[in-house]
C-alpha cells in the first residue's frame, strides 16, 4: 500500500512539474515577438487568345498581383509594367489619369503616374489603397494587351513592385512572353504548288 501511495505521489509531483514547465513555455512564447519584415511576392496571371491568321487580333488578358507574405505592411504601393515588342502592342486597363474629370471612380481603379504618351511603360498606383497589409493581396486586374500581327510577332511584359519599403523595386516572379509567326494563306498555297 505504501508503495502505491509513493507511486501515486510521484505521479502527482511529475504532473505538477510538467504543468509548471508548460506554463513557463507558454509565457516565453507570449514574450516572443516576430521581427517586422517586408516580404512581397508579385506575379502575373493571364490567358491568351491567339489567332493564327494574318490581320486578326490577338489578346492577352491578365492581372498583376502584389502579395504581402511578410509581417510588415507595404506603404505607398505602386507598380510598373513594361512592354518590349517588335509589334505594336495596345495596352488597356482600369486606370485613370491624374487630371481626369471623372466624378465616379471605380473602387478597384488605378492611376497612371507616368507620361500618357509612353506606350511601352505603365506606372500605376491604386487610387483607394495606400498600403498592403500582411496577408493581403493587391491586384491590378483584367488588363488587356492587343496586337494584330502581319507575319511574325514577339513581346515580353515585365512587372515590378515599388513602395516606401521597396524603393529599388522588386521584379515579378514571372513575365508574359508571346511570340509566333503567321503565314499568309496565299503564300502558303503558292509554296505548296511549287513543290
């Protein structure tokens, strides 16, 4: 009986000691603070509609995402989209110009902050959002790029994210790259007849 009481007491003492350790660990964990760190991931999602005939329009419909996976907000976010191509690409999206006489501004609209005559670079900032908090994603959605090839075409769209915490910018993890060639049906028929 004494052995059983001694064993019971040891078990209770061990449980109390374990409980004390768990409480101490909980207090230490609560005292830990995660360092504030800016960590942004930016990327494109897009779809293509390609026509394989001469003089028919081709399209890219895309969105540019700025995702904050860090512990510190990105303030004053803005993005840059650059287009390099051997064909004239026409870019359009939900953006306004600073002096636009528009009384109704869509909630997800952006403002173009570079020269409107530039057809190769589009620097944009969100109109109604001045920060991207941890766990949030800012999206420039549903932009469109259109081109009408006459024979061959190629183009690359690159994206960048800037903010007070990213003064040197951050490249997107991917880019949009399109290239191809289109043969005129008449040229193709003439080529086959010569063989």
